[in-house]
C-alpha cells in the first residue's frame, strides 16, 4: 500500500494489518510513520495483539511488513479503554482463535456508537461461511 494513500485509511489500518495475517499473505504497508505519530497509543495496542497471536511482522521507520499466519491457540483479550477500531480489530481476531472472544457491555457500546451494525454484520458473515 503506497504511503500517499495510507493517510486516507487511518480508520482501516488495524483491520487491514490483521486481515493480512489471517489470509496468510505477506504485505508491506508504507507510510506507517504517519500512523505511528497520529495513532501512537492505538499502534502500540495493535502491536501487542500481533505479538500475542505470534504474527510475524517488522516495523521499519516508515513501513510495516506482515508475514501471514496466526496462532489460533492464543487467547485475545480486549484492551480496556480502547477506541472502537482497536476493539473491532481485537474482536475479529478473537473470532479466529479457538477460545473465541468475550465482549463486555461497555466495550460493545463503544463499538456500536461508531458502527451500529457491527455485531449484526459479523453474524451475517458467519452465517454465509
């Protein structure tokens, strides 16, 4: 993904990185320095998720390289006080893990505020699989 387009994807970058790993493809995203500066706390939470799932990645100054594949035996825990985009990314990651994911009412409310049909969308996708 070219750096000049990443600034338009501030909301999507966490899920894009996760999907890269879930689909076992290798991806390089340029312009990540911009994201790290604007979204430092969120980027740290995302890195913790990647590490927890044993997702292989390298962050250079302005690029993140993700090597696809996750450890499905790991457990995903939703971070307290996280924004909706980080919560949604963790929830989706948890769905791919053997242990599933637990979402508190407060966390669900945070997600629904930004994406009211998020959980309905997940259910409809899972029914089509």
